[in-house]
């Protein structure tokens, strides 16, 4: 809490400053060489305009360093430093924080990733875990970090840089299916003492094909918000906290989350990765939080990304690939498959080439082709950019209602392997198509689909937080429902034959769109247009 008596802009900053020297070598006052973590305008407090005094409150999270408050005049465009406060310290700024779970490469693994200030020459990281009635086990953790030199450009390499600390990942193996486990992260210091985190719990994954209630959340483009009402750079995700809070409220009815790209919108301001992992900690510490790569994580010129834009702010994928675990063979190639009970998820990376003949295209076909639909009937395709169908305004201007070159190569795979639903972010709204193939509705039903597969339903669910995207004035007949609002999707598999789809509003959790799918294995085997291998007349 600070009180100021001058018209000002108040900024919270990390203590990452440099010092100047005059010509005589005498050290001058420090100046800020990195962007503030967050800031407020003193005049935002009504009392300030009346009395010249303002009380401003900030919520601080552990970011492995002391904090100071700096008082400026001149606003953001021409800031002049007036004063700097004393340091604000956490009891242990290096403590393990912000656990995030993810599926491992095997069904009976769970990974725990967290952040701390301890490098391996100071302490040994591990996770201690157990299920009720059994002896605790310890799993060692690997440690990674990244440096300013890992960044591809500004602001990540310049004013946006902030040390990310150390990122640790442990693999909890040989888990029994569908059981509740408790865990803590620990760091054993060189003197033998241990620094512990809080206690957390999670439920292990079902065996692939296991017939049990399974509830999946899918959304894209959420970002972060500040609960204290402060501002931060790239502060344009007004729906992020509503979505986060709805998921926390319904957490007992969620098994796994897929955040399909444009995760933090840090855009090169590295401190905001801590802000985001703190925001989603109640979710990510309890259920697997699976991510996909978006343009705001990866894109940078001459860095190997498919697109040459600067949307990552110079991050070029490094923070996302380090801060979160995902079961890819090569984390720089952000595509992977994930099995969860009766679901197979094929997660694509739209920031690398997906067209026919590419390495990723071969992965996508392999992922779709290798699933046993007898045991895992629900086949889901996920990508950030809209490789399928969207009536977003700029896609309408292009005339194809898709990401350029989006579905030309992939639609035959979706049809051949009978993908039930394809999900996309990137476009900040909600839209659902009919079961569609080659621009044609294959089924005119809107609320219940049964019998043989006819075509893939395409869903844009990129309205989890960032500023909303306008629709085209044109609405083709394949567009079943559009919503210019914040929301997310929940899939519920009741068994091998029954799936419920719900699109919920972030503001209140109310279901705004839904449909059901009823399909037996014989229906999956049945042939429709381009969905079966050639046959022979030979007996």
C-alpha cells in the first residue's frame, strides 16, 4: 500500500536495474532497464483527484526476487522517475511454486513441472507422492532454464527480458488408473534440509479405452488478467479471469484441460509467464493442463516458423517449450498425440508446415490411423489456427473461410479416419459447423448425431480471454451457430457410444450450445463418402 501526493503513474517493477556512472566514475542513481511487471495510475483512485492522495493496492506473486514500487510522472509515453520505495521481500523467493501437470508419454505417467529459484548446484529437486494408504515415493526432477541469448528478438531480448528462474519436471510413473494421489515438490539443500511446497492432489488417468465418465475442457487464446485491477503490457485479455474462475468453480467435474495456443500473450515480456502460471495454478496443479503452440508463442522472422510475423515478441517458442511439458518427440516441433481413456487427441502445430509431404503431415496421419476405435471411439483433432472452417471477418475477406492452405491437405485425412470433432483457436469467438466435407454439409441434423460417421464437425473455440473477433457478414449454410462472446467447450464421454458437447459462457458457466453423438463401433466401421479403403469383388 502506497500513498502519493503528486499526479503520477505508479509502476511495480522487479529489481532488475542497471547503474550509470558519470565522467568521474561516481555511481549515479539506478534507472529502469526492463519493463515493469504491472502498473496503476494514481488518478484511478477517486480520492486522488479530490485530495492529491491515493492508496493503491497490488497483488504480488513470488517471482524469485525482491520488488520495489516506483513513482513516475509523464505516463507511459514520457515517464520521469520521482521516487523508488523500499524493497518488498518474500520469506523464501526461491521456493517451489506454480505446479502444472501434464500427461506423460505413457498412459500411467503424470508429469509435474514447476518453477523455483534453485539451480542444481544449490539443491536437488524432486516430487514426493503417494496414494492413500501407501508409502510415499520420490521421483527425481530434471532442471531447465533459458537465457536472454535464447530469445530471437525484442522485446524478449531487451526491455521485456526477465530471468525465468529454473523449470523442473518430474515423471510420476506406474500410476494405478483413476485413483487420487497427493504430491509435494521438494528441494534438498546441500546441508540436507528440504524446502517443501504445499500439498497438492490429482487423479491419475484412465487406462486407454476404459469405460468411465470422462470430462474434457478445450479452449484457446485465454491469456491472463490482473485481479488487483492493475495494468500490464499487452493487457488485452478481458475475458481471461472469467474463464479461469469458471474452470476453478467446476474443477471437480473436469478431468483434463487443453489450452490450444496463445497461452499467456506475454509477447516478449517474460515476467508474464509467471503471472499466467500463478493464475492457472488451481487448475494446472489438479488436472493435466495440455497446451498447443500458437502464433503468440512461436512466430518470429527467420526462426523456422511457418509464418514470418513477430507475434511472439521475440520468444520464438522458447518459454512455452520450457515452462510446460507436453509429450512431443521434439519439443521444438510442437505436435503430439495424447490418449485419455476413450479419447485420442491429435494435436497439430500450425506454426510449422502441415501440408501434404511435410514431416507434420506424416505425424497427423500416423496419429489418426493408429487409434483403435473399438476402445477409443472419440477421435479429436486440435490445432491453433483454423485449418478447417470459420466465418471470421478476415477469413471472409480472403473468400475461403479458413487459414490459407488450411484444409486442402487435411480434409481427406479427417474424412478417411473419421475424426469426430476438430477444434481451433486463433479466432476469438465461437462457431460450430455441421458435419462437413469439401464445403458440403453431410448431415442436416443440428443437435443429435447418430449412426454412421458422415463428416467432421469443426469448432472454433478461441474466445477464452483475448479481445473478440468479428464475424463476416456472410454466413454459409454450414455455419450452425456463432457467438461473439467469451466461452469454452466441455466434452463428456459417458461410455463408448455416448458423447455430450457443451459450449459454456465464461461469464456465468451457462450452456449456450450443445449436441450429442450416439455411435456404436459398427457405425465407426461403416462407409460414407471417401471414408473407407477401396474394396475388391474377389471372394
